[in-house]
């Protein structure tokens, strides 16, 4: 059985809750990623911040990314899986909550991230199309 540990990206770059969104954006640009986990000094997952969070919850509403902290945009539940979770478990969680990146924890510590492309590489072609539809199907923005 393929597990999260088998397909996750490592190492994971975290930011702290007290770092600014400008710092988070800089880390994303340097790492070529669109999301960063927020971790405490103990490597325990406290949330996630995405490039979309920075745009929608900060820039679009006129806030200053050099003054706004990561903790201010990382609201709600941060879904994650255990490192030994199956691909099926990851698929179900990602599809049911329409999330594209899933933190992986082992003994309550962040050890990796699984993205939709990581999962897609391990799916048969027909299942990949179903997965992409499930993840993105209801997120379309209507045109005006």
C-alpha cells in the first residue's frame, strides 16, 4: 500500500505564526511553492498560509503584508494526515474538503506535504481525472 510517507515532499519549509505575510511570500517565491505550513518551535502544525490567502485576505482588502502576520490569515481547520495514511485516505480528505495540499504528520510533528500532483502521479489515468474534478469542481468563479 502506498502511503503519505512514500509520496510526500520533504523537507518542509515552515513559517512561524508571528512572521509577516511579506516574509511568507518571500519564502514561497524562494521555494517555488504556493503554500507554507505554520509551525511552532516544536515543529507542530499550527495552520497553513497560501498565496491566495495573502492576496484575498490581505492585499485585496488594503492591508499591509509587511505588517499582517501569518496567524491572522490562517483561520479554520488545518486538515492533515498521518504519515502512514493510504492514498485512498488522502484522496477522500482532499476531495471532500477541496484542498490541494495536505500536511503530513508523524507523532504530531510535521514531516512533509502531499500535493494533488503527488497523488496524481500515483493514480491510474481514469482515477486522476475524477480526483481533479473532485478537488476543483466547485471552486469555479462565475464571470460577470
